[in-house]
């Protein structure tokens, strides 16, 4: 799995999981969805992604976006 794939899967899981938690558990979980979205926008401008750093340290192969 490449670093790009790992980051995209993680981000998608966080967004879907927090949206489901906001619907079924408590509406305040929507803030996690908002945080994930803001982090994705910020990463698109700066190229800095904390999740990419973690996955890189765990040994994910480099991809096209995050190196």
C-alpha cells in the first residue's frame, strides 16, 4: 500500500465514522468530521499531513502526493 492510499483510506474512514457517530451517538461528533475536512484542505495547500508522517514511519511506500 502506498502512502497516498493509506492517507486517503484513513481520511475517508475518519469522515464516515464521525458522520455515523454524529448521527447515531451524539451530534457533537460532527466536529471531528469538520476537523478532518479542514485538515484535508490544509494539506492540499501546504503538502503537510500528520497522518502521512505516521504512515511513513510505519513503513508505507512513498506515493505521488506525499513523499
